[in-house]
């Protein structure tokens, strides 16, 4: 993702299944991938998914990104 290879990043992150202990991190980085690649429909859905998951480690931070999307 840092190399702006967003398609490749998305492909790898979506391969991580829900049983993986790092799944919540994969969800977060997928959201960031959508955010930085300007995929507005996907990013909004991903941040809402995170926001609505009270056990997700970034659920409150997702609010900030959703607010930033509203101002754009």
C-alpha cells in the first residue's frame, strides 16, 4: 500500500479470512487502502462496518475517517 499498489494490496488483504487472529487489522488496512486509492463507495462501507463492530480495535477511529469523507 505504501508503494501505491492499491489493487495488489486489496487482493492480498481480502484473502485474509475471519478466523485469522489478525483479521481486524486486515479490515482496517483494507479501509485505509480504499481511502488512499479514493474508492469512495468501498471506503465508506468498510469504515461503517468497522464502526458498527464494538469489539474492533479501531471502531472509534473509523468515525474520524467517516467525518473526513463527509467534508470531501
